C-alpha cells in the first residue's frame, strides 16, 4: 500500500517538511496544498 502525505501550507516549513519526509521515505507520495499563488522553495 502506497503511503501518502498531505502538507497544508506552502511557506518555508511546508517544502522543508516534504523534503525531509522524502529523504526518510523515498517512495512516499507527497502533496502540498497552498492557498496563495506561490510556493516557497530553495535551490
């Protein structure tokens, strides 16, 4: 069974949490939901 993670909020903490979760479980399916037009990211 595929595990899924939904993150509410695309500020600095949302993508950071997604990256950490993906490092810990590469097969995780992650969805980030953001109300505004932009999602924070760092290259």
